[in-house]
C-alpha cells in the first residue's frame, strides 16, 4: 500500500519559517517525481514546487525564492522549507507523487499577520 504522510505544518507569524515533510512508503521513492501543492480556503489547489527523481526543481512564481523543495532518498522523504511566510501562504499543503493520483492527507499551514 502506497502512503504519503505529511507533517510539519502549524501556526506561525508573518516572517516566520516552517519545514514540511512528506514520508513515502510502499513504493520505490528513489524514482518518483514529487511535488508540493496547496489549497487555500475557497480556492483551487495549486502547484507550489516539484522535484524530479534526480533533484531538478521547479517552483511556482509566487514562491519568489522563499521556498525550497528537496528530497532525501535514504529517508524516503521530500521536504518543503518555507521562509519569510506571509498570511497569503495560509493553506493546506499536500505532497503528491507527480503525475499520479497519489496524494498525502495534507498539513495545515496558518500564517498570522
């Protein structure tokens, strides 16, 4: 059974940082393209960042250099380091095995002003 389990969300003030983690099990993580998406209240889910099996990355324009996606093959984990958080970043963040319907359950990020 394939599982993607996110953690690391929480409540922070504007300007703060969080690191999200997504642990993948039940599948060969080393070859998977992975991504982080988010969904804010009343809005559609949108892409935040992706990372290929060989660590090439891509970011949404709104990231503006503040977020970094990375992966640890030994820990079967993909990370999203988020710095200089803004209230507009408040959303549920999901990890996905890109190109598939494998999603995690999501982790809430709340940024207060």
